[in-house]
C-alpha cells in the first residue's frame, strides 16, 4: 500500500457536491490490484468508502459502471457495492462506492452460495439481447445494440468490434480468412440452441467475485448486458479461481445445454481478443488457436 495522500481541493469539492460527504481533510490510501483506474480507501465521518479515479475522459466509463452496478443490485441475487457518487472535476473523473470487506471465494460453501446467486441472476431475463446503453469491457468500449437473435448480436456486437480493433493494431493474423469464415458460421450454432436473454455480469473472472464479511456473495466491476448465461460461466473458467463446488452447484440447478464446450471457446474468444487489444501480443497465439479450432469445427 502506498503512502496516503490528500485529495485535491477540486476533487474534495466535487465529491462533497454530489455526495454530501466532506473529503477536504481525509487521506486517500491507495489500493493495488487494478490496471485501469487508481483505487483508494477513504475514511470520512467514521465510515470507509472506495474511490476510483481516472482522467476526466473516463467519466463515461464510470457512468457505465454505475449503471451496471445498479442493474445487478436490482436483481437482489448478489450483494453489490452501492454507488454513492459519480462525476468529474476539470481533469479527474471519480466513482465513489460503498467500501466492503471482501475475501476471495475459497471453500465449498463459498462456491455453493455464489452459484445459487448466479443462477438467480441469470433467471432475470428480458426481451432482447444487449443492453439499454453501451458500456465497457475493461477499458475497451463494448457495443450493446439490442437484437432479437443471440447469434447475430454476438457476431456484430462482440466479435466484429474486437477483430476490427485487432486489425487496426496490426494483428492481421487474427483478422484474416479464418476469422471471416468463423463470423459467417456462428449463426448456425444457434439454429437449434436458443438461449434466453439473461442478465449477465459480463466480465465474470475470479477477480470480480468475492464473499463479504457475513459470507454473502459479492460481484463488482461489471460489463452488464443480456445474453446467453453460458457466457458468464465460460468467462469464469477462462482464468480459473472458482471452487469446484461452484460449477457442481450451478450445473445441478441449471445444466448447460449440449454444445457448451464449443460455445465456451467462442464466448471466451471475445475476452482473449480484448486482452490482445488491451495488453498486446502475449495473447496472440491463444487467439489464433481459438479461431483456428472454431473455424475448423464449424466448417466440418
């Protein structure tokens, strides 16, 4: 943890204006772990708060995060940090949240409770795939134009933007003929499999999942939209970290349909492409292999 610092006068004024909390004489204690925003624990008036800061141009990203947190909280499936304020000073955007005491999922009981909450979240369904606004996946814009068909939505709003971005950044190997073939064939995967538009966290890796001090499951840092619930399950498997009881409990309550393993690769391709575009060529080989495997399987 870095040494504490005081907020600027402009930031303290802006925070007080939207939250009513006086931050003029508090200390910001830096919290590590994030690669996009600066994060701080703040104590004011006998309470602790969680503060995210970034440049002023990140205000739309924080507004989208606040919207996603509100949507997740509205489902009542998980505990979600309450949004207390969101805004910007002249040169700094901020998001002020309730500070929760969190710990990673570790035990079978943790996995069971988290799975039960995720099933409840996914049972919150809507009429269309997508969301009422665009948002972000990490620092990347995420298109959420609403569609009636899941396959069309996933091609147009998930794979195509990432492949176009990869091409613009010189990763032509993942945006060539096999990718074009894959995009053409994806809708055929959903001729017989027709998922419901479930409310999704959208970026469900273990770093965005936790348990609170009372043992309640918590989610945060969302990239919310309505989609195939398998997309959340697939993301949870991409980097690991969830107890095996989580998967056993979820699948006992609501088993994935036949073909999940292939859909998992397809859905996780979106996240691997995003990591390629955000973090560079360390993810290039993995993206190429996933595209090659999917294109081969879908053209058989």
